[in-house]
């Protein structure tokens, strides 16, 4: 399998791809095969800030529950837009 050149990988088998300011995070093909059938995924609530290197969710499979670690510090798109709007309001005040 060829790995996309625009992906950045962690030692824990997560990847991140950033296009047009939007980050997408996933787990590697290897991790997916090791987990087996995924039965549940827990992700942070909308608006949550995600800290680099910290767990921000879990993937539960028929074999195990694994934590998902953030490859970068992020916030979801809605929270980011609110943050930018607040900053521009502060700057104009």
C-alpha cells in the first residue's frame, strides 16, 4: 500500500492531513487490521480543544479498546470560527 505523501504519522499509528485549513485525522491501515472489526468510536464533543499528544477519543473493536492520540493541537471548525470571530471583535474594540 502506498502512503499518501501529504499525511503525517504518529508512532501510535494516527495520521493527519491538512487541506485548506481543515485537518482530517485517522488511523493507519495497519492499526485498522490489528484492531479487527470496529464496533464503536468515541470522539470529543463539538467545540472541544484537542491537545497534541493527548488522548481525544477511543476506538473499540471486537479485540480491544484503543485510545486515539492527537497528532496536533486542534479545535473543531465551529469552535475555530467562533475563536476567530472573538479575536476580530477584540481587535476592533
